[in-house]
C-alpha cells in the first residue's frame, strides 16, 4: 500500500480509474526520497495494477495533512 500527501499530480488516480473496468498492468518503480530530494531506497514491482484507492478524509477542524493511499497488486 502506497501513501502520500495529496498533490496536483493525478497520474495515480487516472491509472486507478482506468483499471476499474480492466486491469492495465505496468512495471512500476517506487522511490523513497530524503529531505534533500535524493533517493534513499527504491523498489520495483512487475505487472502491477491498482486494486484500491482511498482519498483524503477532509475535516475542517483538523490540522492533519491530506493524504491518499493506493493499494497495488503485483506479480
């Protein structure tokens, strides 16, 4: 399961929505970036596709960062 703060980038959401009718498998790379923007660690997943997405829980009374999660299946 991948989790990140909400950004303007919508490629993951578009991939998830496209795969609701049929799974489009892709080889993907995930990188953990340090505070300096350099890669700390990386992972590769073969034939991956998204199976579940959860958007942010918006609460006006909370000061938590809005985040989204994406669960992927892979080979």
